[in-house]
């Protein structure tokens, strides 16, 4: 399921230094299969040329409401009807003020009142301008008009100030857009997802771990957010950025992961255990670095708690979904775990194939439940996550309606 593929987005670029990031945004949208038409305000053209956007979007760039040749190609009303979304990034303080007041004094503002499509703005301005009362008043007005506000982020600004007002990064904007189009099937539902590896310390500088990249769990979190869920992501060490809108708890060991899950899970949640948890921990992690004095070193390991099985045993038990990474007899081993760990569903994947599973961007899995199963052929982990969550949600709702009836 490619939520943004073939969507028609007008990217409005207004005057601000963040306009250079809109070139990258255009490229990323194109890579996601979006049909992009760029509309620039006059002041945007002082920062970046229309030619850049034309080359990146593969479409002519519209600049002026009163341009006869542009109107002949696609008139402003036609353009307003064409769009599935108008995304203004960067949106300057001045543009937000004009949008809030319904002005139609240039092409972009006119499109905004001529369209029925949703409108999203990614503000970008100096922190003082962001905090200014008129700006906040205008933001409240556009919120009331059901415009979607993406960001801004906080941090170092082009002018040297530090604070709120930076435009979100293009990849963060791309992560948030599916929420506008995806069915909100997980609205008012809370998902707790474990992801990545765990690290079990040997001494202050060494640990044992595994090759899990965290990509599958993070993709599930991102897809759940797009479906409107509240997401808590309990993550082992990995370099992936926190999905926009998730509450992320970083942990190291299996015991820490269990504690974080127990503190955050309630009985009505959906719990998806995607982490590759170390099965054993070193019995006595050394206080000081272990020195290479002996020719051989023998370490004794003790079993780690099984996080998923522990949670699935609780009295107030969430809807539990496990993952089974196997190298042979994939489905039968997974079905064994579905039963032995007392799960509602389990996702089985064959990690012997290097093109899918660990570290790869793709995965092919079978989702199993007690009286059925469904296979999904190799797909991008994010696309696969949308498919998996649709089925998981159907089973969750069925179980809850039975419970509540
Ligand atoms: O038993 P196995 O490790 O194959 O089970 C895999 C499933 O159990 C995964 O969902 C994994 O996240 C979970 N698990 C866990 N705690 C462990 C080991 C596995 O939650 N200690």
C-alpha cells in the first residue's frame, strides 16, 4: 500500500531561507510517486529559481495569477481542482497572515481559497516572529479553518537565533503526509511497539547484541501514526530517527525493555513485539574492563525474561502480536510460538534470505492467527506495515467487540 503514490500535490513555496529545503522536498515527494506542481510566491523567487523546481518536479512552475500563458496551460481554478493537497513549505509569517485572512492577492493565496483539497503548512520563520502575538493569532485562525500545521521544529536558525520556527526537514514532512490521506483506523488506539536489538553488557566497554536494524519496528510505528494511532516505541539501540509524533523510549538491555513495556502498556493496547531481544544476559557483568590475561575465556549466561510472553500472561493483557524470525520451518515454528506465548497473532519471516528481513528495506512475511493466516510478498517495510496493521486492527476490533458484547 503506497499511500502517497499518484497523489497530486501543489507545493507552495513562499519567501524564506528554508526555500532551499523545498527543492529536496520536491525530490523526495517525486520518489514517493507523488505528482508535484510547484507554485512560488514572488519573494520565494529571491531565494531559489523556478527552474530548479521545474527540473525536479518535471512540471512547469506557476508564478503569477495574471500570467496569460500559464492560465492557458492550466488556469488557477483548474489547478485548485487538480490538487489532492496544497502543501505550503516553507510557509512564512506573512503568508500565514494572508492565509488566515482569506486574501487572494497572488496565485498561491487564491488557490488556497479556490480549492476543496486539504491545506497543510510547514511554517518557517525566526523564533521571535513565531512567538509574536499576531502570528499566534493567525495560526489559531488557520487551525479553526482546519488547516494542518506541520511543525515547526526548534533549533539553530539561519539568523543565529535558537528556538522554535525552523521548518521541519523534508523527510519529516514526507512522514507526516500519509496521515492526511490514510484511513484513520487506529484513531483513539494506543500501540506499544518494541524495535531493534537489545545490548547485554559484558563489562563497561563491551556487550553482546545482534544484527537487528530496527527498521521493521520503526516502519510499523510510522504506519500506525499515519493511521491515527498513539504510538509508544520502545527501542533498543539503533540510529533511526524517531518517527514524527511517536513517544520513544530508548533502552539497552532486555530487562530495561521489559520494564519500559510494563510501565507503558495497559489492557486495551495493541502490543507488537518486533524487537530482536537477546535470549541471554551475561550473569555477572564486570565492573572493570575484562583484561586479556587468559588464553581462553568462559562466560556464563543466564536466560533473559521473555518480554512478550510476560506481557501476554498479565491479567489485564493487551492484544499481543509477536514476530518470529526463523531460518527453516518458518510457519510451523511461528505457529508453535503463537500458542506457547499465548499470542493473538504472529508475523513469521524467513531471515535466511538476505534480500528480506534483518537490515534490509524489504520484508516478506506471513501473518498467522489461531484459525487463519495471510502471506504478504516482498515489499518495502513501510508499505508492508500498512497492510499488516490493517489486518491486525480487524482482529483487534473483532476481539474487543466480542469482549464488549
Ligand atoms: O522466542 P523468540 O525469540 O523466537 O520469539 C520472538 C518473539 O518474542 C518476538 O516477537 C520478540 O520480540 C519476542 N521476544 C521477547 N523477549 C524475549 C525474546 C523474544 O519479547 N526475551
